[in-house]
C-alpha cells in the first residue's frame, strides 16, 4: 500500500541511491544509508485530517515510515503522552515545558519499540525469520518482545554489565540472549560480523536505515499534540546519536508537507553522561571528528556508547540548529530522576535523569531560553534501572499496625517519613 | 460540567441514598456505597460518535466516571492496547482471544492508574490536600505518582514484604511510604483508622465509591476496541474483588445506553493464587460467605488480600453470570508469565501469570468455551515483580566478543542459548 512512498536508500555522504534492501552502508564510500521518500506521493494522503482520523499509534504517520505493506509487528506502538509539565517548569524556571513520555511506550517501555516496530515489520517483508540486535538494554527488551509477538527467532547481544531488569526483560520473552565480555562497541562490532556471516536481520546493523526512521514518529506525535506546532527547543538523550537527528527530520518533513507553518527553527540540545560523552565533547570543543570514549563509565548504561554511529551527524545538527550539548555526572542524574518524579509523577530510567539534568545545566548556562517552548524527551522507564537508586532513596519507615505508632510518627514530623537521600 | 450525571451514593444493601461526599459505607447497615448515575442525562451526550471524537484516554467515557468538573489528576491515563492474541490463543486452544494490556498503562504501569485518576480528581474537588492508600504494591506507585503530579501530599501504607520495584516505585515520587509489620488486611484496617482520625482522603477507604468506578474505563475500552461488542468470557484477577464487578457493570451500562446490542451475557471468571484464594474458594465450595485467608502466601503479592472487601459481590457475580473461579500455584504462575511473554511479547507481573494460568485451567476443565470470544485482563507490569523470576529464568550465556565463540555457541545449538528453567 505505502510501497509507492519509499523510493530507495540513499548515501548520506555521496548521495548514491540503492534499492530498499537490508543494507546500511554505501559500497562507494561506506557512508550510512538513509531512506528516501517520494514526498509528492506522500503529500496526497498525509494530511492533518487523515492522520487525526487514524488510530493513535505511531502508524498514523505511516506514509513516512518505511514499511511497504501493512505493519505486521508492533501495531500498537506509540501514542505516548506529551505532558504539559508546569510543576517541573516552575522548578526549572521555564515558561512552557513539555515532557514526551516514552517511558510508558508499549510493549517494552522505551522509545525503542518505535524503531523495532519498523525494523521488524521490514524484516518480515524482506523474508527474515531470524532477527537480532546489539543493545545497551532497551533495544534488547524491545527486539525480544516484538520478535516473540511476531513469532520470529531473536538473538540479542548485550554487554555483560547490564541492569537486572534489562536482562530479565529480554530473556523472559524466550529470546536467545548472549552477554559479551566487553562494552557496547565490542558488542556492536560482533553483531556486524554475525549479520554478515549468518544473513540474519539485525535491526540496528543491516536494517538500520529502516529502523532509524521509526524514531520520527516521536517527533510527529510531539508536533501533533502541541496542536501542529513545532517546539522551539528540544532536549534529547544521545547514545548512538540517531534519535536527535530523526526528531529534527520529522519536524522538517512536517514543514515540507505543509502540516505545520514554517520555518522550523528548533534548537536541538543533546544530553549525555559525563562518563560517556563523545558527542557532547565534540560539540563543546568545537571538534570536527568524534573522539570515541574507550571505557564508558556511567549509571546511564543505556547511553554508554563510546563510538556513536551517528555522532558526527548529531554534533553537526546541534551546531547547525544553534543548540548545544552538555554532560552530567551520576549524582546529577539521580537528583534529576527524583526531580522529574516528584514534580510530574514520571519515573524515568537513568537516561531520563541525564536529559533533565542537562536541561537544568543548559538553563543555568543561559543556553536554553526560559521563555521559549521546550520539550524534554524521556526514552525509558525507571523500573529498568533500579540499581541506580537503591542506595540513594530512603527505605520506608517500618511500624506495627497501630494507630498510636502512626500518630507518633506523623506527630513527631519524623524526617525519615520523607524520602530523602540515605 | 458532568456534575449533572452523578446523582449521589447509594448503599448496595439497603439502597439508602447519600450525597456525593467522602463516605464509603451506609450508616444504617454498614453496606458499601456505590455511585448512582442519572442515566437519562448521560444518554444525551454519551454516544459512540461523541466518544470516538475524544482523546484516547479513560476520560473519553467521562459521563460515567464520577468527577463533576474537568479531571485534574491523571488526564492521560488509559487508552491501553487490546491485543488480538492469536499466538496465545493457539497455545491455549481458543478461537478468538484478546489480551487487555494494562501492564503499559501510564503513568505507573498498572490498571490502578484508572481508579487513582478518579479518586484523586475527586479528592481535589472535595478539597483534600493530603491523600493516601493501603496497597499491595500497584496502588502505592499509582497514588505516589499521580499525587506528585498533582502536588498533593501522599501517605502510602504497604505490607513490609513487598517487591523492591514496588517499594522504590512509590518512594521515588516523594510520597511518605510506611511499611506495616503485617499483611494487607492489617494495613487496610490501620488506613481506615487513619482516614477517620486525620480527615485525609484515602483512595480505597473513604474515597472508595469514586475510586472503584475508575475500573469501568477498562471495560469501556475493551468493548470499543472490539468494535462496540461485548466479549462472551472475561478472565479477571481478583484481590479485593472490585475490578471484576466494575468490568461487568461497564458492559451493562453500555447495553443500557444502547452503545452495544444486548443482551449482555458475559461470563465472568475470577482468578486467584492458591496461596490467597478466598473468593475462588467461596465459588468452588458454593459458600455464601467469604472465609478470609489468614496468612496469604503467594508470589502474586498484588493479589494477596486475605479478606477482600468486595469478595461477597464478586462471588455472587461469578455465579450469576455462569462463570467460575479457580486458583493456581506459584509454579503455574511463572509458567504462564513465560507463556504470555513468549507468545505475545507481553511481560506481565505475577498477577498476569495468575490470570493466564487460571484461564488455562478453566479451559482444561471445560468451563471456558473454546469457541466463544475471550478477554484476559492483564493489570500490572513484569518489571515490578522480578523477584518471582530471577531464579527461574536462565541467565544469558557469556562469551568473548569473538565471531568464533559465537559460531561455536550457535553451531553447537547449545541448549543454554534458549531461556529455559534453571
């Protein structure tokens, strides 16, 4: 049905065009490939009215998601809330703040369900029966869950230091989960070899051009939920550096197709942890090339990619849009996880703490405009990274089932009653 | 705005009518109070067309949710997926099966966000600044999260044996979390005393009539997503026994208002754990009164209510509709959690395992019709009850980042590759 909308794959460096197959790099210059659309065809059916009449999932934007037929995997993904965050705005000193909450994306509670829905729907179209991924955690759960629902075999490769919730959140689905002695970059290289050797569909290797496009649905939802407006400023966590670029692309596509009034002048802000800050460091030092971080060390494990595939493009985009990038340490991450939870009732994983903490830092630096509309992107759920909090949050006070004991506790205004740092 | 729709509170035993205030029992006979509606007023605006034009949250059914003005708490709650579960259906031997997946309800990943959204919106209307709850875990997180977002003070009382994810999932929001040495029934009694003594709004004590109505939104969504049809059979986990009754009530209300064609003949099936089966036991022994379970002992801690407030009504409803009730042991619970994950990519908490395992048992007993449409209600997320799985699921195989090691592993078809029981 939507086969007419995707014209092929195109090298981001030299522009060479390839057919829409499982291929992720240009054979001429090894540049990354990106999906190319026939926007004239898209424009005919991609209207506000048509979109609003469709079910509230990521597939309401189907003309700009590179699946040719009906999606067969992840049909319910997306449609997550955009929260008007007035209490957090007050704490941060902002006028108009929104939180895009993909911590409650389904099925696996991270934005990765968006990219996996596209990649696995495409994998089915291309005839793959075995799929896989290299993951820092969220992708593992998403590939495992969505592959299980689709009846695909799944190989999930992860670094051997991940959080319990992320490991269990992949094995429970019956995926073949293999822990690699090393960091994400080791895992990723091995996956490239495996995809080539076994001919399997690795969502973030040979299916990467299709996969990455799924992230655009997050941007489309933000714009639609703002009343078909584009925010002035967006703060995005960066691991491989793909999401920030795809969000910006989604805004530009809406502008190009006339669904929002342009010009789009959104400033893109990239958030990283100090223990793994290759892209932030590139921006802050005004370097041309991204210098890999050899040994990532941060509680934000989902962002611990030392050699980010899209790091170059992300740093360029941040510069081009007039945004900025920063990184924050583990204590700041935990503090901001708590701030987000206490003000907006959203429990994000450590990466969400990175996003909020970097926003705080950039506001203090004057790099984020307090009066411009701002969106913070939350990409994963706090239940997945409990290890980061367990020693930092006070345990409950324990009392007997007695009103007298409760009165003694409350009457004394016991400080232990309030959850504070241990 | 919707103030005209709720006429008052009504005793479920003697029918005495009370004003819509924070009161949960009849002063004549201590019968539980229930919200009474003016269905003639409701019928004027509660149409399929009106509902379908509203945002996809629980509030699209607002005429039948007892909040007088605009909801102020939990505005984004609900709208969870109803999954057509063909792979699980095949495994169970059913023809038409759906899973209602409230494991991805937001903000706190359980169906409790529905009841809390109503209770706290009502609490704000009634002028409460401090709210609270007695919880087996999911309610704790939901009250804490939603109260934080609304800027309300929250006291959350729990048994002292809860899972880490549920404890952390309440404290993170800054709620005052107090663990009681005892089981849920001890906690619940203390909360009744506290609500009375301090004049606070306890969602499942003095706000219970409003609170409980929130569950109906799950039933409304099931019917709408089935194309305004009512399922023939519904399997529901039972703790206090409220949800099963409210689901049935939601179907009857849709019938009464002409949104579905009647008559509604849905058979209601109640699921419990063998370690805490007061309602199932009542049904199975054809008893009139519910005999409390003194010392609940099950991994399904969220269902561990030994003296269920709505146990009598639940057992009556199950009988009246021609349904049945069963209970399952811990091993069966874990097996069914895995079955659900491996077939449909849904990771439910232990209570979800109870629901699937009881469905399996009732199918084997011939009590569930294999050819009738069936809905399984999943009410909470698997990330919250990791303890139940951690020793039952194989850990990942660990290898070096080497293609040769991977080939040796896969080539040998090592049984450790597949997640099997340890």
